[in-house]
């Protein structure tokens, strides 16, 4: 069985869902459409079934969460036909046109990938790509999924307190210092900033954790080489690999889970190692 789940943008007149339906018909593949990601957990699925999601990171995470709610032995595989706002698929080179993406999503080739178990304010949620704390989440909070201009980035940077201490607890180290931003990444790409976490591997059971002690205009404009991942030599950027991360702060900082602000610090993240099978 193939279940097809699409977000609102994909269902729109110019969305990808129509192209996906055409491609599936041309390939002779039958798929049953469901209205909501949560409906996935209510279907009698098994490991030979798959769920095909069309849309951005947010709906991909909702579908992943529904799959993870099932016993491990019953979990279907996951295929993604991402939109232009789906950062996670870029790590796998799957940010392609819908007809190419659908061929990968319906192929027999899969890889086991990690999921991110996130707890914020006593509530648990699932992420696949990245959790942002501080400045990056503040930009998301103010702009949502809309285009972010330099003036918006500068305005958010001016709201960051360069004296407030942020505590980061990882597997093998703990530090507390003024930080503008913490990125806990499972995937490598982050919006229009590009390949922010080039050493993030979504199947190694660890996250790439970056802590930025950068403020002001440099924060807003981005350190040199950011778009292609060459910023990691910056003297005020810490980088670690860790299967867990807890971030606390003197005053609450916004937390964005795959681009959606879900609350404020403290936040805890742990890797759910190879919990999903992704069609590549």
C-alpha cells in the first residue's frame, strides 16, 4: 500500500500534488490519499508499505511522527517529494523536479535515517532536519515561512542580548557563555543560508551542534563562507558532534523545530538512531 499525504501548498492550483498524481498514473502506481498526517497512524500498515509525502519540512515531520508512533516492526518506509521549502531532502540530493523526485520516492532503494526527538515546555515533537535556538528561531518567529530580507535579519540581531549566558549540555562537554544562536542539525541545509551544517550525517546517530558567539551585523549578514559551509573555522563558532543536546538560557529564547517555532528554552533533543527508512 502507498499512502499519499500533501500539505496545503502542494494541493494548490500551482502545487506539486497534481504533477505527482500524473507521474504515479504514468508509472502505473496506485496510491491512496489521506487528508491528514495523523491518519497514517490509523491505517493497518506494515514494513512493505510506504508513505509518500508532498510538501515542506513541517508536513514531512508530521508524517515522520505518525510513522514513529507505530511499533518499529510495523513502520512503513517514507518517500518525500519536497517543495522549495523542504530543506531536509537537499541533504540527499532529492531537491529535484516532481517527476524525478517521484522516481526516487517510489524506488526500492532505501536508507535508514535518524529522527530527532525534541522536548520543549514539557511537550514532545519530532524533527528531521534541524532545531534552531536563539537568533535563527527569532527570525522564523517574526517572518514565518515568508522571504527573509537582510533588514529582517538585522532587526532580529538587534534583539539578541550579547551578555546573556546560554548553557549547552552535550554528550561529552558542557559550556555556558553568551551565544546568539545554537543549531542542532541532522541535515546539512538551512533555508537560504545554504549548507550550514556540512558535517551533519542523518544516519550516524549524532547531531552536528553549532554554538555561535557572533553578534550584530556579522550575525545578520552571516560569517564568511556560510552558504557553502566554510564558516566553521570562525573563532567564535563552536562545533561538536553529539547524540543529545540540552540548551538552557537565563531568559527564554525561541526554539524552532524544522522552521516552526514551538516554544522557548529549555529544550532537549536526542537522536532516534536509524528509526526511519527513507527512499533515495
